[in-house]
C-alpha cells in the first residue's frame, strides 16, 4: 500500500462514530491501496468505552487499518491528521435553550480549532458533524484560521439524503433518480430542502410531483423535523444515517460530484447569495476532489426566498450568541 492517511474522529465512543469507524477503516472511503490510521478522541470518562471500540476495530482485521490511537487530548488526536471529523458535542438536554447549547459546545470547538491549527497536517480537511454544526464550524474555524477557509465544512449531507429519499418515495422512483437537491442554510428545523430546483429523472421535480401543497406543507416540514421523528420512534437520535451522511460527504469531497449534478455542503461563505462573508451556510456545491465550489445562479421563487431568509436569520442569531468565542 502506497500511503497512509491519518483520520481524527472526535466523540469516538458515541453512537454516530460507532456507525462510522469501520467504514473509514475498511477501505470503502479512501480505497483499498490506502492505509488508515484512526486517531480517536473522547472525554476522559468515556476512554474505557473507547478502548472497547478500538478492540472491535482491531478484531475486524481490515488490511487497510494500520493503527488505532485513543486519547483524551485533542493535540494528540489531531497530530498530523489529514482528515478531522468532529463528531463529538454536548447533547441538548431537557429545559436547555438553544443558546445554552451553542455556548457549551462553542467552548469545545474553540479548543479544537486551536488544536487543529497547531497539530494537523497542512492538507487537513475538517468536517463538523456535532450539533449545532454550522455554528460549531464557525467557532472552530475562527479559532483555527491558520487552516484555510476552503478546508472547513459542516454537514448538511444527512439532510440532503433525507430530502432526496422523501422526494423519491413520493415519486415512486429510486433515490438515484433525484438530482440537484440543495439544503439551504442551517442544519436545523429552519433548513430549506429545495424541491424547486431539484430534478427527478432529469425533469424538474415540480413537474413530476405536481401537488405543490404537499411539497410546501408536508414535504418541507417532514424533512426539517425528520431528526425529531427518528428520536420519537427510536428513542435515540439519528446515528446510522448521520454516520452515513458524514461518510458520503467525505467520499464526495474526495472523488467529486457527478457532471451536471451538485450536492449540499455548509461552507464558509464568501458572500454568495447575499449571505454575509464568514458565515457557515448550506449551499449547492460541486467539487472535483478539491475545494467545494458554490454553484452560482440558482434561482429561488417567492416560497424559497422566504425560507432562505428564515434560515439565514437563525444563523445570524447563532453567530451573535457565540460572539464572545470568536477572536476579535
């Protein structure tokens, strides 16, 4: 095998990481000729559980897995890493306001952004999965700006996959028939799953699914609240599908988007679509295996513009809530 890639994963004893790690180690993501060194970070009380996860990874016997390192020190976890998947975040508890969660997690991502800037490899790519992921990404990037903005992103791919699957189910087609889906804005219940620009078998989705009332009043709210529906049914938050979204994000970032199609990624805005520069915002994106590129010129109708405004407002409010964690 010609090279080794170092992959740091935080929150590595949690349910999302548990559904992700074997796929990272197996060769599925980085290919059968690339060795993978997993550098796993957890809080100190979870280290014993993480030891068990490391044992299971060893017991899989993957020929592509070169080593598993476990630690409670972010500097050690990020040492020389080429990829950093920041999954760990404090969960929202009963009675907790969203601003409380933003402040609690923001402090975590201050330290992780600084540690990445000091220890990661020059080519590191960072994906924030832990919620609220857009604003956690903003905090981490602002505290780790030695890493270029193009190397940071937050995950909207889970929402993208949910939106694709729901359209496909309604239209009675395979998931692969749905293209040009966009999740605009925040990974929250204000996100806008953009059916107005999506295509089904190459035709506008609104020409295939002509029930506009269903699209606006059932489809959009269902995608926005899908995470809550999973919690209600399962008793736990999305883990397998969140891990899959992260894996899909990394694979697309490595291999590129299909010709004529795009995917959804939350990236650091350069002012596209009137979003203030520096905000981490979900856009339609393409890549050739390098930096994400925001697709320009996508038009939104009055319904879409209103939804866009709502999710942008929320992200601006979140930025204000963590302003004390952002360097001056």
